[in-house]
C-alpha cells in the first residue's frame, strides 16, 4: 500500500544519512513541509542538533518577490531553522534516494500574522482574539491563504501536495505553555468557543438573519454551564445548527479557491489532498468538511486514524468518485477514484502505536483506506522506526 512519511526539511539538511534511513522504512513517498507553523521539534538522530525551534509560521523556501508584490498580506520567510531554499534542497536529497516528494502546506495557522495584524484573527464571543487562528471569512485572509497554497504547494521537485488547516482554526491549539485544560469542554463547547465575531463574520451572520450582538450574548449564555463543570446542552446544539451554514460556506470558499489555485500552477497529474475531518463543525489542522463536496473537489483526503479508523467511514461511504485533476487511485468500489489516506501516528511519545501498526493498518484498510501516512518519521525514535520496518505493511 502506498505510504508517505511526514518530514521537515531540517530532518534532512545536514544529515546525509536521513534520505536512506527514510527509504529503508519501505515507504515510497515523503510529505515534506514547505509552509509550516511555529514549533519546537525534536531531531533525535541529527548529527548537529537535537532541538529545532521554528519561531514563527513561515515558508521554508524563498518567497517569490514578484508573486507577492502589491499584496496586502504576505508570508514570512523562515529564519535560521530553514535558511534559503530548505525545502528544495531537502526534496532533491530525498529524490536522489528514490523517494517521491509531495509538499505539506499549513494554511490557517499563523501566530505571527495574528500578532502583527490583529484584525485578521478569530475573535470569540468574549472578545478574546486567537492570534494563531486567521479568520477565513475575511477576504484579505482568504486571498493570502489561496496565494500561499499555490506557491507553497507547487515547489520544484514536488509531485503533489497536502493542504493542512485549509478551513477554520479555533480554540484548540497546542500553544506554548497551554493552560486550557482546567475546564473540560465537549465538542459543542469547543465549537462555540471557536465561533468568530470579527466584522466579516458579524456581516455573514447578518446575511443569515442572525444579529451578531444577540448571537454573542446567546453563545456566552449557552457556555455558562461549562464554566461550572457542566455541559452546554440543547442551547449549544441550537447555536451550532444556526451558525454552521455560514462557517461551512466560508470554509468551502477557501477550499475551492485554494485547490483551483494549486491546479492552475501544477502540472497535469499534480495531486491535491486535504487534511480533513468528516464532521463539518470541527476546526483545526484536520478541518471539518462535507465528505461528498471535498471528494468532488480534491484528489482525496488525509484523515486522522490513530485512535481508530471511524473517521474514514463517511468518506468511504461516498464511494469511488472521479478526482478533479489526477488519475487518483483504486477506490473502495474498485475503480479509479479518490485517495483515502489513513494518517497513523508512529511516535510513541506522542500517543502513537508503532507496535500495533500492522493491526491499525488492517483496520483502516477494512474501512476503505487506499493509502497510508506516517506521522512523523523525523520525530520518531529509533525503536519506533524499527517497529515500522518490522510491521512490513508500508510501500
């Protein structure tokens, strides 16, 4: 089964053994970050360092000055953690080891953008800004993300791309020194705390007949039981239903524009996948989507399956649909169709299950997975990587 391992350029650059080590896992493909959020990452085998700190969201290649000239918002070039064309150099080294390279593009997750342009951020019902979460309902934000998707996806050496956070980001965010676990918030409460009340969203609610000031008050009232240790109950569910249409439309607009922009720059057969969750109300790295819509738009999806393959089921239920721009792969119905890639964490320290990889793969395939993703070959220990090799299920 075709398998891709996630990597950062800094996992490869300066480590001449890295490409062969990845190829030795048995994978045929690498999903290599070309635009990524701020992070602090372990590099357990690198000959020159053990920790890489990416201080802010950036592109891991030199952004094209003519391409961005005159645009209101632009991406940030990386600092010392990925100097120059880090993506291009790493892609070249990986290709020399016989590995296909696809780009990995993170879109609506950018704390520096929110810090330098506060008006671009999601604003919750209490007036708190989420600087890590650009509001995708704002035309200027959408313009930035669509342009970024096109440039960061179609890099020299890349044969396809995976778009992460191509939709709403919200409250949930592994932030520096995060202190949000004191009150347990269920899915509905998380949704309400992720609703945006910036001027663009207020206008969008108004077009649905919802007064933004009244809606803000209703959200705060519905959340009140959660702060006392309870649940939001029926009022929260009603607010979810009332606002989901607007948020889904905004996400679809971004996804459609981003995929179209990538296709306009990519060669024939350039594969476009979205990291996705089949529950439209979800926000984050794996954005909530309508399964039928996204499979009719992109060449397929990458779906989190470490806790089980259930999230694959709605995508598999859509059946084998023709992809919009590439040959796709053999789908559930046995004909040419969409890629359903099961994303399995293989880093034990991050909740991964490398020792159970064979069983987890079998379960995902039983639901309808056509490909695998391994998160994350650069972060995994030697023991984790050995377990992947021994599983013998990747290709």
